[in-house]
């Protein structure tokens, strides 16, 4: 179900790009992902599970949007920039290790280790939200100049 939601989210979010700037859409999607992940942490029913599945809809357009925003205006350095972005994905492998270390604990941040491990995911989405906000702010200044 999560993959179907991811696929549908990709088409829906691509449609919204006609009306919303990519940086604003990234901010909206990451904010939604934060809310849904917190729902997965704190809601102890099927609603919490559905909340976790809905994170897929928010993630559907995140990477291509981050990729496009990061390479906008890079010019001839786009090859090096895109290689750096792909290399950053490799850095993300450490997050699974950190989440696994949290899972090995008895509890984390006042909840079970399983639920608490998702606070790491929330932190990642917060960083993406800040990036979306900063990109939007930078683009407004660039267009005004």
C-alpha cells in the first residue's frame, strides 16, 4: 500500500508543481512527513500505522525536488554537484545504523525503542524542511535582485 501511495503521491505532487514553487512544496511535504511520523510515534492504533504509511506520500517528490533545487543555477559544475548529491545518499546509510542502535535500547525519549527510533526520522525531515524554507527565502532574494 505504501508503494501505491508513493506512486500516486509522485503524480499528484508533480501536478502541484504547476502552482507551487518547488521549495514551498518541499517545505509542505516535509512538514507533512514530520506530522505523520509523529503520528506514527504517538498514536497507538491502526491510525498510527496509517500515519506511517502516509509518510510515503510526502516522500514521493522529496528527492527529485531536493536534487533540482540544489542544482539550480550551478551551471558547468552540475556534474560535480550531482555526484555530490548522489554521494550524500551513501551518507544516509549511517541513519539506518543509528536507528538500529536506538532499537537495541530498552526505550528512547519516553517511549518504546521502536517508536522512539522514529525521532531520528523526524530530525531528518526537519532538516529537509529547513532546506525547503531556506531555498524559498534564497530564491525570493535572488528574484528581487
